[in-house]
């Protein structure tokens, strides 16, 4: 099968990126099996997710800087190899055991950091590589190819993970990356030829260790602080609240980490603006297109990712009866499929015909319509009921996210591309964390506001006990009605049932309040999208750059 050079490069970069994005969500359904395998609690195994997330956040801003000095191809292959080796080690982490025969959870967490460092760098580098293979006038097509894994993988992660765990074991959510990673490395070595890559004129200068350290520590501290807001406090786990309560904004460590992150990033900002060879070139924000697209992306990541985080919470913890993680994953899969369709449809031709302004405008309208449908969720809402909203959301996110990335990076080339991509992705990662933290806090606050009165809860407990008593007595011969009220097992069942009903009664209107806020935000973004550029003029990128597409000679990819 012969594929033009530029598409072969973009597809190869997308292949490596797909696995890194997939690992952000594929582990979510493996927490219980891993907790059982490592003989630990959920609070400890939660770090398997957190460690990967923080490692990615730390390395994203550094990836572009390293590639401009060492070469984007070399750094991409090295990071992909690191991700692949980390995946293999994660799957083998239960082999090493203590004297009691229990594997070390710390070893798995360490290997997830290794995996995250490799995977995090792939985000900006894959985009930069794909963009470099296309002339600026055709980068909407490149953005569509590289956008497919970013938009689709998160929706497929829980489903693929559930199938692998149920059939062959949790280790295979990591082992599955190994053959794909090896294939992607082979293809990248064979196909990508960055012979026209522009070198950084400051490459021979002093390596910016200070800026690199400040950026990595600052982003990790800030992202971790916001991440802590929505984490569960193990000290609040009770029989009536088995999941526990989130830390929220009142937790002192949240503010300690956030303040530390802000201070470090402020120092980084001052230092980098004086540097001739900065790790992250903040001067890119002087470019109108880059700044406008970045602001739109920040807002979309904050509100869309934040609300997307809450949907599985609704299905698994608020809705009564709860749905399994696998079913919740299947419910969000239509969003990924619709995103893929939208990305294909809004590639080069629609982007050239309509321009980013109207594509993003339509996309935001679709997302606003999706949130409007979600305002009607009830306790009877299931995965099937969510399909229309998920399809609209997927189409909207695909139609808006890809054009925004194209606008931000379209005019850049050479060594500027990886650095700009790093800045674009790192800032988007921060705002995703902020969105999850803020919307989760809003949800908790509104849940408290909608909480039934104590009298209503007591009445609910009495009616629930009366409803459950006949079935419990029938299954426990010899137990009398008088002794029933002092039976611990029956009392716990009643308490759990009442807690689930109270959570549903308070959580559903709270969820509606959150989606109302997100809907209003989407309406505001409709007006903000009007400041984006209209049709992209090919003349603005020059005839010479357009002629660069002739470099797209056929290449055999087997």
C-alpha cells in the first residue's frame, strides 16, 4: 500500500501518540483488580493514575526545548522507546514480591512515572512532526490526522481496558502497548526524514537547566494541587459513604501546592523572558492567532474536560442503581466515534472552504446543544439515553479542537514548531486540571445545597426499612420482626440504601446545575469564536511553501 510521504509521517506519529493518550483512561477500570493483586487500598493504587498524569505534565513543556537541541526525530523515538519499556515494566511489576508474597505497589507507580515521561513528550512532538511534513497551507489535514488519537483514545480506554481485564488480566492493559510501540518506532526510523529541519540558532548556547527545572517543578506542583481538589479523602470513608468525600478547596495541601506552583512559574516567567534560548518561548503570545486559539482552547478544555470527568461519576455513583465502570465507558464511547467522524469531515477541504471561525463556531454550538440535552438527566438516564448528547459533544469537540490547533501552529515551522506545540499542550493541560477542580467543587457545593432535610432523611430511612424487611426476614428464617431492628447486617443494608437514595436526590439536580454553567460558558464561547480568523489565505504562507507539498513522494508502508 503506497501512502504519500506526508500522510505516512502523520499516521506514524499518530500511532505512537494513540497509546500514550489511551493510557490516560485505560487504567481507570483496573484500579480494583490492581488493588487486589497488590494487596493494597484504593487510595494507594490511585497513584498509578496520578503518577502518570503528573509525569506527563512535567515533561510536556520540556519536550519542545529538547527536540530543538537534539532533533525532533531523535527525541520522539527515544521517548516512544521509554514509553514502550515503561509499559513492559508496568505489566511485569507484580513479579517482584516481599517476604509475604505480596508485590510492591511502589514499583508499579515508579514504572508509571517512567511510562508517563515517555508518553507525555509524545503529545507536542507528534504534533510538531506531523505539521512539519505538511506545508502550512495544508496543515488542517495534518491536524486532523494527529487529532484522531487525541479525541478518540480517551473514550475507548475504559472499554478496551475492561475487555482486557475480564479476559486475560490487568497486566495486558500495559502489555498491549509493547508491540504497537515497537511498530511505531520502526516506522518512524524508516519513514521520517527531517532533512529540511531548521536548526535552532541558539542550539550551541548554554543549556537552560534553570528554566527546565522551574518549568517542570512549577507545572507539576500546580497540576497536582488542582488534582487534589477532586481526590477522595480516605478518612471520610464510612458504611453510608463508601467512596468517601473529596478533599475540596478547604484542604490545606491544595493551596500549598497551588501557591508553590504559582511561585515557581512566576520565577520561570521572569527568568525565561530574559533568556536568549528559553525552554518555553512565551513571546509566542505576541502572535494574535496563537494567543486567540490558545485562549479558546483553554476555555474548552476547562469546561468540556471538567464536565466529561463528571459523567462517569454520575453513572457510577449518583445514578441509583449504579452502573459498572465498563458500562460507563461504553456510554461515553459515542463521543469518541463522533469526534473521529468530525475530524475527518473538517479536514483540509472544509477548513479551507469555511475557515476556522465558522468551523469553531459550529463546533461550539454543537457542544452547547449537547449540554442543553444533559440538563434533562434523571435517575432513569442510562448509557443509551446519553448517546444523542455524546454524539453532539463529539462532533462539536472535533469540529472546534482541530481548527484551533491548526490556527495556533499553522504559520510556524522548523525548530519553532516543537516549542510552540509544547507551550500549547502544557497550558491546555493546566486548564484541564483547573476545569476538573472547579466543576467538581461546584458539583459538591450544589450537592450539599440540594441535600434533603434531616427529617426527610429519617422518614426515608423508616420507609426503606419497611420495604426491605419482608425480603430480609424471608431470607433469614427464625429472625423475628422485633429483633430485626437490632440486626447489624440489616441496619447496614438500610443505611447503604438510604445513602444511595439521598446521593441520587441531591446529586442529580447538582449535576444539572453544573451542566447549566457549562452551557452558559459554551454560549459565551460562541461569541468569542467570532474573533478567530476567517478563511485562511494561502497567499499568506507564500507560493514557495505551497510548493513544498511536492515533497510528498509516495512511500511504501507495509
